[in-house]
């Protein structure tokens, strides 16, 4: 009976939308660094910790307001307790364990083994409870029992909780953990030296009435102070033998200090690229919309230069030299292979919403086909533009799913045709397109707000802004209306194609947004 | 009026240029180096051999260089510059269009005497950036420039004396009255000005001004009749 109730309950919870959504929300809030509200939660917790520590310090020699004490002892502690319980809750799924056990038993034709399932649940939860972070969290709650004055010191454990909220601490500890073996060796060496020198100094000095070192505790204290190269000077050996020991300890101390420094430095040097990469990926994740440029050859370099004025760009190039050049040019670059699915997984970006377009700009058709195919295998809709270096590969690029192909050699032919045909017109149009000219050709999309004021072309008043309205692009029927008549009706999503001074175009756009009333 | 196109270079660029200018010139001659491997699609045109150390006497004898336009599209940029400088040294008035990889080689080609340089990298990059930033504008401009639609761009010279009676380009409602859009005005000194620029606004329309206009073929023809003739219609 109980067994079937437990199984029903497990299935109910695992299929309950509300329960799962709530659990997911708390998991994201507590554990998911990518969740946008987590940082606010972290800031709140850090503030509570700092308040706790300030109250502790203030309490040593002064009277603290009763309300603050109440806030510290109860409110903060209860918040921490709730946080601890929530973390315990999201640290694994009890229902999943029960359902798995039930499935397993059903498959073998046995009754549901409640004992086994309970054991697994306890093991999972205990493994969380016994983790260093959970222990710190638990100890940080203890000041709640404020009657036990000694336990107040546990407030300091709240400071350790900072490790959980500040990512730089986590990075620091993860970097140092890569040199675990070296630190262990160093620790062993330092411990042996401290142990041997403490015993020796005690033997040499303890019976000398002039020596300040009388006990083994004082000998250990002296050894640690000396080996760490701190050397307070409050205790110094007076016998020749003791001084000999001091010389050995001082020499060992220099070695220990040098070794420790070099270990920390080398750990950071080795991990520097990784840390930078993690930082870059974090920055990329925060971007709302951006282009991904695959490859950093000559054309890509120029494209990025132009596009980066108004857009965010991410460059992927597997060649470290080219990636280095892109980095020197001041762009966000990752030394990843754009033809590998793994690269996009590492990026953790949403192709659908974050990526404006993928630009395959390697000057190699093989590389561009490969990259396009990789991107298409991840997302079917993202817009891909690719360079084509040899016309015989056009079909291959189309087959790989490229939306737009640009063949520079064909472009040269078209430019030559236009130039020999209408040189003045050619120069005029290129003048409009040139970034160095003040006169520009721009498109302005008609928004709902604009429509409320300007329903017809005749109402636009572009002449006042010295702008030529070349035409209106009707987005719903994908057609360009050149030189539209005054009674042309404007619709939301239409584009105005305007020629004029770029400053006037900006002013005109502002005017369109403003209410005329 | 140029009647011949001489294309130096035996590669994909040659093919694209030849394909695009074939309607414009009576003769197209492609010049190849002896080391260039044979390419079927290029052999459909007249192909001649040349050498970078040529004195160009045979070129002068065979072709009317006054009526020819030359494209220097060798893939080796150093050779292309050498070819340009060598042609310019021999023929002062020859129209030379050169192909360059980047701005640096474009400057060198201009210094070597090319009249017009097409920088491949910059041009391609500009078009890619425009396609992404201003897709509608790019589409419209390309359809006008590369004649993919009925819209045309034309340059029309004002020949009539008294058509505009001292009016300024911005004063006239070109689009309503003539169905065309005047984009810019080219003055006698060769500089091209946007119709609403301050220089154009202080410059009344005179005989000899060249208008760059966009419009449908019939409207352009009518406009050409109006201002291109001796008398105002």
C-alpha cells in the first residue's frame, strides 16, 4: 500500500508541470550561472554575509542595536536555512530515483524494493550534505543558536560562503587545484622540515634558561614563523646548535616560498588562455544579437572592419596565427574550428535568437562547404552567407545549405560591365555607397508608431530634410515601388529607401518616431 | 567610342569580364602568357600570346588602341603592376582598368598609370557588409546597377539653353513632373554632387551639366528628349 502510494506520488511529481517548473526555477536561481537572475540572488546573499560580518565586528566592543541583532540572528539565519534546504532539494531528484528503481524492479518481475530506493535517495542526499560547500552552508546557519556564544564565531563561515557566489574565487581555486600534486609535495616537505626543526630546536634550546623557547608548542611556533620567512623576532635561538638549526630552516623557508610562488604563477600561466576563453564565452553569451564570422582571411578582415561599426562580431578561426591577428585587431575571437560542432556547443549560444548570420569567409571552398554543413546540422534556419572562390563549387555550397553566395570574380565582371557602360552613373552610385562620403543611401523600417502619424507617402515631408525618397519596399509582397505616388499607403514593416546626408537621414528617422500631435 | 576590349590575363576574372562586356564591344581579345594552361571557355574568344617584356609594337599594329579599353587582370599582382606600367609607358592615352587585391596594390596600380582600379577584397567586403546591414538598399542598388529590373540609371547632359531659366536642381519636382529621380549633378569640373548638397543648391542648372537619374526606360528617354535636345520641349 505504502509502496504504491510512494510510486504514485513519484510519478505525480515527475509529471507535474508546476512542480518541475518550480524546481527548475530554484535550480537556475541557485546553481545555473547562465540564468540571468542568479547574479541578483548572489548579490543579495553577499550583502547579507557582509552585514553579518560587520555586526560581528561591531559586537566585539560596542552595543549593537537589538533590531540588527534580531536581523542577524534570525532573519539572515532563516534565509540561509531556506537556501540550504532548497539546495538540498535541487541537488538531485528523489522521484527519478524511485521511478528508476520501480522500472528496474518491474523489468525483473519483482516488487518495488522500497529499501533499496530509500538507500539510494539517502546516499544521493548525503553525498551533497557531506560536500565541503554544503558543510560551510550548514555551519553558517549555526549562529542562529545565538544563546551559545561560542557558536557566534561560526558567523565567519558565512564569509566562506562568498566562495559560492563570487566566480573569481571559484576560478582561483580551480586553477590552484590543477597543481594539487605539487602543492601536496610542497606541503609534505614543509611539514617534515617544521616537524624536524621544531624537535631539534626544542632539544637544543628548552633546557637553556636564556632561551625564550621553553615548550614544544613554542618550538613549533618558532619553526613556522621562520620557515614562512616572516621571522617576528620575538623568539630567537641563543645556543650555537639552535642557530645552526635556524640557518637550515631559513634556507628551507626560502626554497618553500620560492616553490610556492612559482607553483601559483605557473598554474595561472598554464590556465591563462582557458580563463580568457571562459571570460570571452561568458561575454558572448550576454550579447543579444551578433554575427559569427568563420575564418579571418583578407576579405573577412575587411568585412569585420565594416560590420563591427554597428554590430557585435564573433570570429572563429582554427588557425592560431589568424586568430592572433583578429585578437590584435581588437575583436572577440575564439581559436575554435568553425567546422566542428563542438565549437558551437562550447559557445552555448542560441543560434535562433542570438545569431544574426553565419558568414563563411574562408578563402577556400572546401572550408566554407564544411563549415556551412556543420552549421546546418546544428540549426536549419540560421542565415548563412558564404564566399565562393571557384564557380564549379557553387552547387556544393547550395547543397550544404548556404542562403547567399558571393562570388568575387563575378562581382569584378559586373563592376567592369557597369563601369564601361555608364561611368558617371557608376561613380555616382559608388559615391553613395562609400563610407567616406557624407551622402548616404539608407533604409528605414516603418514601425507601428510611425504609422500612427504617417499613413501616406505624401505625409512624410522628406523634402524638408533634403532627402530623396528613392522608393518604398513593401515587405508583405516583397516588391520595391520606385518613386511612389503621394497616395501610396504605408504599412508596418515597409522600408523607405532614402538618399541624403547621413545626419539628415538620422534626424528624419527621429522625426518619424516623434508624435506630430 | 571604344570598340575593342583587350583583356590581359587568362583566368576566372578574364572569363567574367569577357562575359559581361561582350555586348558592349565588337572585338574582345584575350592575352595569355605562354605558361598559362589551356582553358576551353576562354578559347571561344580571340586569344593572343604576350610576354611581359614585350615592346608592344605588334599590339599597336594589330589593334586600334585609341578605340580600345584594356583590362589588366593578371593574378600575380606584381606582374599586373609591371604590365600596367609597361603599357602606360608605351601608350599615354590608353584606358586601363586594373585589378588589385587590396588598397596597397590599388595605390600602386594607380601610380603605375591605371585609370580605374577594382580592389577585389575591399569591394567584396563592402558588398557583404551592405548586404547584411542594408539588405533592401543593396537589393535595389544591384537591381539598378546590374540591370536586374526595369529600373535604369542613366547620365543625361543638359543641352537645352532655356529649359530651366536659372532654376536650381532642388527647386524642380523631378519625380512628380518627369517620373524620374535625379540623384546627382555633375558639374563642368567633373565633380559629382548630390542634388540637395549645398554646392548644387547654389549652382543653377546650366547647359553642359550632367544629371545622374534613376527611372524606368521610357521616362528616362522622355527626360532625355526634354533636356538633351537643343530646344526645350
